[in-house]
């Protein structure tokens, strides 16, 4: 499994969430509970953004 596939798998359920309590990711606009969604948080953690 490639790193990209791992990231895609981690974010697969992120876009199914339709909770009005969620906010938009500041990087990609995906619903998230924080400033960054899980995917962008990971990318930031490894220095890609
Ligand atoms: Zn994002």
C-alpha cells in the first residue's frame, strides 16, 4: 500500500460526515472539527503544506 492510498483510506469517511457542528478545513474546505481536516493535518505534520 502506498502512502497516498493510506491517506485516501484515512480520509474516505471524512467526506461522508454531514454534521452541522463541523467546520471547514482551512486548507481544503472539508468538514472537520478543527482548523485542519485529518488529511491536511497529516500533510502538515509531515511538512507537505
Ligand atoms: Zn483539509
